[in-house]
């Protein structure tokens, strides 16, 4: 997949360096433009030192400070204790959350109540201006749509007022790495990060003649349109690829990707071997004896399977357990060598490491699950649309939002992974409950759900084939 975000960033860097356009003598010089701006806006700022200049620019360009070519004015919050309203009072108010894609999203705008409008009426932004966010999300830049010309502006953004500049050129320049790095460096780290007007005025950027500014904008916009086309194509491919993957997994767990061989034996034989191993573990006191599981009824079976396969209840194949989080306030528990898996690590089919690690001291009070254990997220907002699953590739501990499925026969782990992925739509529909704050699995029902079980040799053939074709799709 093409990283179009990185390409857009690179294009802006080339644009601000004068490498996308030809410099024409007929354009005049940036110095001439600068002198024209000074007649309207004569702001004295510190001179730019040679060591402050990050790269060479064309001879007819000029390094300037932003405050020399534009006025920076703040927005205004509404009075304490008052709220904006969805009622159209005629006084639109632009929040940082409305500022998207170098513009303003107007569909969810709120309004200033009529009685408090006089106190903030001067703090507006016009369609000729450019905004820059200065608190919370810092450094977003964009223009104002014509239909909200004169709207009130949040205190968390400033307006840039200027003449003799192309406003889209100014937006592209402020979004370039050259300026964004200055924003990161100059942002004041207080209770809430804040970018002061005085610091915005000090930004340095290269100024081209106005005619070349317009050519730069035309060039960048044309390239961005091509990248938009690539984005759309990649999004469609990604959606199609995910759909194809889901169909292949479904076909695999229904026995439609492989031939059933008499030499494989039957799933019933495999199931009896698993139950014998379970009884051995109970006898040795390694697991507890559970209630006898009810027979699977015909109305529980979602699809037909080959004759030598068998429907079994999920927890008849192993035991579920939860993890926990060692005390974060105890340094002796953390930064050790033992993997501690959280939902943030559940991004690959096989987990070979974790973001955080615990020490052997912390692990004394936790269960270390062997490689081959199946993990699933049992409590998370992500359960609204997907069921994160993975197989441990290394011995690991887990946190409290994850369930470990310790199979009586670890050679089943890849098959059970694919079976649950294939049944994911059913699981999300039938076995997820919406809590007050976050979704979670109806765990007793989920752990008792039926899954298809093929003979072990066919499980391996199906898993190998799915690994191959899914890997090829990407």
C-alpha cells in the first residue's frame, strides 16, 4: 500500500523549498512583495539569523517571520457557566472539533446564545483569513468556507489576517514540516499545551512572489487530487480484501477449501483423545472438574459440515482464565523480561512480544501461559465491531481484559483461532453485551458456543492454506 500521508508531507516540503515550480523573472521578487506588505502591515520582529535557516531557497524568494506578513488575532470563549446552543441564533461558533481537512466541517456547528453574543461579537474570523489551532490539538491549519464568513472563533484557535498573499499557499506553508517542527518546539508545556501569539509571530518561512505562490497552490492541489484517487482505490481494495479474507475463512471452517481424506480418521476420534487428556489433567489436579456440557441441539448449528467432522462446545476443548495488572506503583514489578500482553498488543495473529514487560517477582503472583495459548479480548469497546484474537508465540502473562484459552491439546490452537474468526459475525451478534461504559462478552454463553472440529490432519491443511492465501492478499 502507498503511504499517501507521507507523500503529502513530502510534497509540501518540496513546495516550500521552491522545487515544484519554475522561478520566472516576470514574477518579480519576494523582496518587492515584502515591501508592499510592509506598507499595510509594518510589524518589527527580530531579524532571522543564518543559523536559523533550514535550507536554501530560490534567489528571488525571501525568508520572513510570519508576524511580518500577517496579523495574528485570538478567538474568545463564551462566558463561564454558559453553553453554546444548537438553536440557530444567527451567530455561528467555530470550535477546534469543527476544523477538519484544512477547512471547517459545517454540519454540526453550534451557535452563540443571543444574550451573550455582544460580549464576544468582536472575536470573529472571515473567509479571507486562515485559522491555526493553538490549544489542545495544536497546529491544525485551514481556510474558512464562504457560508460561515464572520463566524465567532474559539479561544483555542487564532486567525491570521493578511493581504497580498495566496491563502492556500499560506496554509500549505504552515502545514509543512518546516513550520510544524517550529510549532512542536515552541509549544508551551503547561497544564494544557498552548501556542502563544508571540511565538506564532516568530515562525520563519520562505516567501515566494505572489504569482509563484499561485503556481505552487495549483501544483500541490493537482498532486493532492491524484493522491485522493489513490486513497479511494486503496480504501476500496482494503474493504474488498477484508471481505475476501472473511469469505475464505468461512469456507475453510465449513470444509470447502480442503478434501476430506479417509486416512485422516474422524473428529470423533480426536474429540475422545482430547477428553481423555482432560480427564488426566483433572485426575492430576491441574484443572478442576466442570459440569457435564449439554448436547448440541440442531437449532444451535449455523451451517453444515463434512460427515467426519463434529460440532463441539468451545470450552470442551480447554479452559479459560483471566489475567491481571501488577501494581503500577511498584517499580520492582515492571521492566522485566516476561511479556505482559494487553489489548494494545492484540494486532497480529501470533504475538511474539508485548509493549510492556513484568519482572519474575510480579510473575510469582500470575499465571504464565505457554506459547500456543489462544488469547481473546473479553472486555473492550472494540467488541462493537470486531473480536480481537491471537495465538501466543511466546510464554506470556496477560492483563484483566484478556481471556486465555488453554487448550487441552495445543496443536488445536491455530484451528480454534480460525474457527472463531469465521464465527466472528455470529459472536458479535449473539454473545456481546453493551455495558454502561464498555462492551463485554457474555462469557458463559460464549464459552459454551458450538464450533466445528475436523480431524487434526485436516485442521493443519486448512490452516496452512488459509495462512498462504490470506498472506498473499495482505
